[in-house]
């Protein structure tokens, strides 16, 4: 009762989340779930969402937001690509929007919105500026020329950031090593999702029949560079006993379909395409093993979802992945580029169902405890209240 009375006595808080594009993706799902969840808590007058225009083959989550009672405000000039005129216009429009909204907290997500949104919030006089690091904007696989301006942008925006939220401890270490912020300004809050939907999911039997039966190896990722598709197909060629399920879409789809049409793989690779978030559990339920081969990720949502479904994972020991894929316990970690080791580990899981099941169970137990939406929202609520006191 005392805590409820304290909440009532406090001034109601106004929050604005800003993300570059509200497309189908892990960062976007996390952001929308956070907005919806915090809105339902006492003590908040407004929890708004601002985004740029969604575009591309990744699909849109705008309708999902509206169905959840959130009407995103669209800033047309807030675009992913670098364009000085658009970027300056977006900065000015965001600053004006934030002044009108009289927000106590601005919480930014993704690269472009994270940079422009934080600078605009500072210009608008917003007292608390929070930024979530869903994944690194720079990293070893992009090259020095690409990394230098990205690190500089993060350092500039970092100077006006009240608190960083990392989805994995690895993100905190990466940013601190790059000279961005101080350790006491970082908080780890896992990216939650509907874990029960994956734990209870049943496989799509009709699709499994179309695949022709047998073990299924899956990957959920954008069909684009740095997602490890070259390694995936090298592995697939080395596993003639398996079928392969690819969930996602992107600019590389025609290239990957051409690879899948070659004689060693013809008829063994199924492209599910862009799948609505609510349908992902039944696809994961059909997989015997999920591989995640991305070279740049925060804490891969697909990995955690597979573990929630009780599926073992084979992935690279990069970024936040080792925080959930414990080598030899909940799956296997394999060095980037080693398709032979990757194929051997996947084959081992296929030939030892008891080992695969025990790894899946251990992963599921941990994920169900740590990655619920409720846990994420509770962590954000605690953070917000501490920052506006």
C-alpha cells in the first residue's frame, strides 16, 4: 500500500521512445513490447513511440503497434541511410516534437535514431536521455573505415546520454572499450518476449510434410550480408541427410535461392519468407537444431527463442551469444568460417537426440526465467523511476 501511495504522490512521467524503422525485427519487437508494457503501469502519463518511414523487404510492425493501442508518430525525414539534408531535417523535427511533448525521458533505439534522437532530446531540454544498445553499430567485421565514423558518432551521442541499456553484458564491454561513457552509466536489461508461446508451440506438420520429413536445421535472420549465409550453405552441402528451413527475407533472397537450386541442395531448402512475429514459434518448433551465424548481433533474439522452445543452438561465440549459448550445455559454439566444425556439431546433435533434448531443456529453463516481457518491463520501470527521482 505504501509503494502504491508513493507512486500516486509522484508526478506522472512522460516518455518518448524513438526508433529508426518499425520493421519486423528483434529491436523493434523489444521496443514495442516495452512501450506497451510500461504504458500499463501506474505513474506514467504518456509512453509514446516515434519512428521513421518503414521500407524494404523486412515488413512493417506499424499495424502491430496500432493493434496494441500504440499510434506511432512518423518522422518522414528519419531514414536509415546517411543524407545530410534529411538528417538535419530529422534532427529539427525531432527536437520540435520533443519540445511539444514535454517529455521527462527520451529513450532511443538503433543507430540513426539513437544519434539524432539523443542530440535532439538534448536540444529540446529533455532531462533524462536513455539509449538501448540492441546490437553494435561498429565491430571487427566491418573494417576500420566503416567503424571510425560510427564510433565517433556513438562517442558524441554518448556525451549527452544519461544511461545506456545493454541487452547483453558484451555490449557494455564493447562500448566501454571504445571509450563511450563510464561503467556506472550502463545497465543490462534483457530483451524480453512471449516465452510461453515458444515453450508451448507445436510444429507446422503440413510444412514438415512438404519438406519431405527428416531432421530440420533452421536459421532465422535477414537475408543479407554479415548474417553468415555463405557458411550456412557450406554446412548444408555437407549434411545431405538434413532439410533446411530459412525464416526471413531481404535483398539476398534471389542469390540464396540460386544457391539452394544447385544439385546438392535442390529440394532440401525451404524459404519461409517474412513470418509475422506471432507465427515464428510454430516454425521454431519444427526445427531440430537452430544455427545462428551472424557476425554482428547484440544478443540474438532467434537464439533465445529457440532455447525457449527447447531447441539446441549452434552459433558463433560473438557479442552476447555466449551469455545464453553455453558451450556443451545449451548448445555449441563454433569459430566463424569453420563450416567443417559447424557441420560436425550439427551432425552430432542430429545423431544424438538425447544430447539435443538435454541441451534444449537446460536452455529453456534459463530463458523462461530471464527473458519474459514482464522481466524486461519491470527492469525498465525500475530504471525510469530511479532516473526521474
